[in-house]
C-alpha cells in the first residue's frame, strides 16, 4: 500500500527507494464505423494527479484505419487527435478547457462518446516517471 500513497518504494533490485505515484490512462481508438464496433488504437492519454501531469501520445496508421473503412475521414481523425493533444497541453490552443486543471481535462477527454475518435476504458497503475510511462504505454499499445 505504500506505493499507492506516493511514498518511497523499493525498486526491483531492492537497491534504492523510488517515489511512485498512481496514474490513470486510456487508449484512444479510431472507430470509423461506430455501428460495427471495429477500432484501431491511435493514442494514449495519461494523467498523474500527484504530479499534475496530463499527456497524450498519438499516431494514426492510415493504412490500418482504411482497412476498416476505405472511406474513413482520415483528415477528420487527425484534426481530432490534434485537438486532444492541445487539450492535454493546456494553454490558448486548448480553448475553454485551458481554464480547467489536468484532472478535469482528463475526465472530459475520457468521457464515453459515440464518435469516430473514442477513449477506451480508464485503467490505473503506479509509476515514478509519468512521461516515461506514457511513452512505454504508447509503444506497447499503439505502435
């Protein structure tokens, strides 16, 4: 339970204490034909409340998307991904969402929706490095 509270924990080698924090993440999916439910993973969102981290990594494999629907709106999916990245980054490009904190923006981005770009279920984990964890999840689940 120590790791869940953000206190120091021992790494796998047992040699040093590391500060680990709980985080939440969701995979972003492109669902070109919502009625069919088929999707391709196109990104990952990660929020770590303790460190105020909110990040997104995205990649659209156009070939995989078009394999699901040859007339999919590739440009529309790319625009949606750029919007999601802007909301995660905050600042003027995020529009009205910029006034919200990272947790509230994460909740908004992960709210269920029936659209071409959808979040998957929210999962949790522990990490000492939210940016590194986001990179790892992206490589594992999207690329």
